[in-house]
C-alpha cells in the first residue's frame, strides 16, 4: 500500500476493518506534493493518557507504547518498542498469569488482571496492576500500522510467544497502573489486623495462619526435619496483678513479658536453624511455634529458658512485679497432625502444668491424654445414663465385731457403661460432682437403697432389721434440698429413719457451717444416722466432733492395713494400733460408734475386737454383692470369710484405685 489515494475514500463495509492511519490521506493539490495526513484523535489520546499502556503484537512484542509506561518503568521510550511485553511486567514468573496471557495472545476471548511486584531501575520496588485485553482489527492494528522494525512471522518461538493465525486477534492492549500506595496501605492494615496492639506480637489469627502453612505437606516433605514443636504458655498470677493495679499496668507487664519471650526465641534461633515464632493468643496466653524441630530436647530447652526469663522480677510503672509461667510442650511429626489437634494437645498439657503446681513445663503424654479423653467420654454420657437405667447398686455388709452378724450394709453404686463395662464410684463420682449430676444420681441412689432396705425388712420379719448406709457428696447438701429428699424418700418407701445412715467424708463434714450444718442437724433430728467416712485422713479437727450431729465414725482403711497379717514375719505396727485404739476410745467417750474399713483377715478382726471397735467392713466378710446375696446372709449365726463369695480376681477394695483405666475406643 502506497499510502496515498486517487479518489475519495469509499465508505467502510460492515465486515471490513476500519481504515488505518496510513490509509487516511488527502488528494494532492495540483503543483505541489501532498501534505502528511494528520494523526487520528485516538493516537493523541493513547500518547497523552495518564495510564501506562502498550500495544502488543501477535508475537508478544511491544508494537507501540506511550510515554507514561516508559516513565513508570524507568526506561527510555525507544527501548520499549520490540521488547518482550511479558518481561517488562514479569508475567512469566506467575504460572497462572503466564498461561492466561498466552491464551489471550492465541486468540481466546477474555481479560487478564493481576498484580505484580517489579524492580525499578532506581532500586525501589514497584507494585503494579497489569491488565491485558484483546484488540480487534477495528482497533487500528491492522495492516502493520504499529509494526516494529524487524521480521515477524506470527509464530511463537522458543521463548513461548503465542502462535497466531489469520483468525487470531491482531494483538492485545497492555495497561499498567501503579498501585504501590494502595498495596502499602493494605500491608499496613494487614499488619494491624494480624498483630496484637499491646505486645506488637503476631496475634491468634496470624499464628494459626503460620501453623497451618507449617503443617502443609509441601512445607516439610522437601526439606527440614518433618517435625513441629509448640510451647503454650500462660502467666501465673497475672490476673491478680491486673485486677489490683489496673489494665494499664497489666498491659505494660504483658509487653515486658513479650520482650523477654522474643529474646528467648532469638537465643534459640542462634543455637539452631530457624527462630521460633512468638505470638500472643489472647489474655495472658502466649505461644512459641518451632518449625522443623529436632526433638523434645529442643522444646524442653526452650521451655526452661522461658521459665527462667519470666521468673525474674519486672519493673513496671515504678513497681517491681513478679509472675511465673506454666508451659505445655508438644513435639511431634508434622505428618498427620492438624492445627486443631496440635493446639488441643498444647492446651491440655498447659492445663496439666497448672494442675501439677504451676511455674513449670509439662510434656504432652499420650497415655495421660487417653485417660483425659476417657474422662471426657464419661462426662458426656453421665447425665443421660441415669435416665437410661445404666446404674445399679451393690451392697457390702457391715458386721458386728462381737456377734459376727450383719447389722447393716453400705450401698455402692456401679455404672454398667455400654462401652467401658462396669465402673466403680471412684471412676465417675468426681465427674458427677463437677458437672452437678451428682444431685440427680444421689437422689436415685438414696431411693433405690431405701426401697431395698425396706424390702429386706419385709422379707425377713423375724430378723432384726438392718440399716442401709448411703454416701452423700457435699454438693448434694449445697445444690439440693437434701432434708426434703430424705423425708420424701422415707415416706415413700416406709423405711424408718433410724435404718438410714448417711456417710460424708471427713473433709466435707469437718468444715461444715451454715446450710450444710443446718441440714445435718435437721437430718439427725429426724433420727437419721450421720457417719463420717474415712476418718483420720482429713482435717481430723476433734473440736468439731462435739458440735456436729455425728453418730458414727468410719476409720480409714489405711490404719487397719497397718495391722500386719499373721503369716508375715514383720511385727504389727504398734503406732497404728495405738492410734486406732485412741480414736475408738475417744469416739466411745463422745457416744459414737466406730466402724473399721478394709478388714481383710481374721487377725485384723481379732485386734479390732480387742480394741473395742463396734463393726467391721471388708473382704473378710464379703465383697460388694447384689441384693439377693445379702438376703442369704441375714439371719446367719456368723458371717465367715467368703460367705458371700470369694473376691473375684481383679476386684478392688472399696475406694481403691482401679488399675488400667479404659481408653476411649479401646475398652
């Protein structure tokens, strides 16, 4: 094409590309050469636009660029034409952006928008938003209007420039906007969002983000040890300082603690590769995350250094403040671990450290955690178990030391758990006391035991009636109307009040005052016996005995076990025998009767009888048995060892710990 015209320019056909700049010419005047055609308006707009733009040909090279793009990139305008556009804005380093860009060059419809970080020739970083849109022939790129010097065959070479055929677009428009200020603002906002304003440490959100990234397979499979460690830390005594001196002092103390934790992390990072991440999770709780840990020894060393750093006094607001820390330590393989599981293990171990006495670190113990999981499983099913009828009562005889006859029985609850089998009270009573279900369970035990005692009385009218002893937790006295419950139960079952004995532990009874004391007094006035269980191991405040409405002392089995067996070479303990004799004499002087627990041999029974003990309870007479076995003992001239059945292998004495707690999922 010559670039000139012999006549008027014909009208454009509907499907014909718009004429290019080179085709817009005026007819020459006679006698002089034709004037150069004026540039079309869109060329002026392109050149003067404040947005950096470039027209990119089918081969991926810049055909034309405006001065704004040259200024933005810090390059001379003449160096842009013919340059590979993708290299100018670093599209090849992002796989997704690179593939989308190649698709546009190859003729696919669509647009590309991405944010890239560029290195300016002056040395600073530049954040830009890159937009790429296809151009059609109507946009003025036809017939090589902007073609840069050099041969072009329209094919992609080894550098990955997109191939283009006759049906492909005639290029793309590349626009670049400087978003450095916006990116900096977003970074500042993210920093504020991800960091604690008091300590300037990463907060819980950023900590979990880092933890999640550290547990991804790509993070540990290619390099590192493949392990991860976590120290969960809680300050001991911080709440008292915060409440007494105010939040301002508390915040300054937290900031001072954070500084020491950072120093510990930096010291640990110098000793090994990688500095632990220190974060404040909330309140007075902190965490130190160790990626690519080398074992529990590394975490133990870190925990020891943190404890030592925290124990030194802090000078805050003109005051010298002291706090300590409890730390839960977890270290394990990263594979198969989730952020939630790791944090649960750390929180559990932190709780152990506090329960073990605070100001210490504790290492996660899978076996101990299995027992905790079992306890949680029991707690979650305890309340509905009463309604489902999973509990049953067994009874252990209380035998007179002088006549060897059954005078009463102690009701002992058993939980027939569908997963863990039969559980003794020491497995679930403490859980019931914690969640309050002891009130409902205790009410059921009371009614069932009284109903059974009345049934024995009716079945054996010729025998002296036996009393039933029921254990009562102190929370039952506080959280329920125990007096009303007992009165209603006695009325409902027809059992005489003197045939009911309520047992409370020594620690619960000895400190009784206010409502508990009033309840015990009211029950005693009704004729109900009040017994102190495990006497001699708790407060042993003898002054209370004269003021409490107590009628029975039950000596703890530890004293009876001090009486040696006959076939043992060692001599009996004179101290234990003297203590028991003194307590029996004291009880008798106060008008109380005495029951000895854990009587297992005839030698023990003989000594207790000589001392003056009134009744005995233990395997010498019977282990806890169902109600029908007690019926067999009523009216017997003398209860001999094994009369109600020898103890089965593995049976435990009442109150003894159960060996081998079941594990959740493995009963």
